[in-house]
């Protein structure tokens, strides 16, 4: 794993995960970040952005765990009425969105905030610039 529990709890200041739930959530977060950034190389080998990447992993792991917990605790129930008793839950999940899609959306929001400014989420191929000034002929 790229991030250890000591970094998560001490440096990042995470409080959502405990030592038992930490490894699975972090593996999911690292896998998703690797999926989002594979076009640009190995994000986990970038020493210059190490703290930003670690924080993105921690935030995504928190989001992954929290979204999963929300769904396990009845997050799907929107409203129910029986014998005058009405029950409703606030649902963050969109209609027709699966639990997996919801978890990924929550994780992406946390990852995007941290990694978009670094360029790691760019999907440009080749030399990775927009050719505004005709600076090269790699088109």
C-alpha cells in the first residue's frame, strides 16, 4: 500500500477509518486513482507530488468507506408509510445509480479536488499541451 495507517491518522488527520477498515478502503482508493491516472504514467512513483497523492488516497478511502456505510445502513429507502407512520431518509444517491457508481462518484469528488491541479487527471495524449502557439508538430 502507498499510504500507511500512521500517515492517515497522524499527518492526514483521518478519523473515519480504524485499523481494521483502513486496508480495504485504501486499496479501493489506490485502485481507483490508478485507473483515473494510468494514461499519464505511474502516479505513485511521482516523488514531487507524494503528499498530494497520499492526501488524495486518504480522502478517497474516507469517501469510499463512508458511502459504503451509508448504503449499508438503509440509504436506499426514500420513503415508507404504514399505519400513519412515515419514514424518509435523505438519499445522496441519484435515482437509478448503483451503489458502486455512487461510491465511485463520492471518491472522484475527493480525488478531483486534490489531483486536478497537478495534471494527473488530464486525458491528453502525446506531449500533453494544447498546441496554442504551434510550438511543435506532434499533431
